[in-house]
């Protein structure tokens, strides 16, 4: 569960940073992709937060995330 928690935390922080990105400040070659991500950042941020919460709950489980 620790890798799931790390993935969720990394995605959450990345999407929070993306919310403040200005489309004009990114290179032309990735502008379309960043524009798509900015348009869907709310959904992606929610999904990454859910992954983070699942990872934290898994670690807090009495078995410590072990099967």
C-alpha cells in the first residue's frame, strides 16, 4: 500500500501544481496536452486524492497493508 500512497500523493501534488500553470508558459510542443489536462484537472485531482486515501487507509489497516 505504500507505493499506492506515494503514487496518490505524487499525482495530487502534480495536479495541484498544474492548476496554477499558465498555458502560455509551456512549450508549443506540449501545449495541447497541457490544455487537455487543465480542462480535466478537477476530475483527475479527485481521482488522485481517492488513490491517496485508499493508500493511507491500506497502511492504517491492522495488517499494515500486507495481505
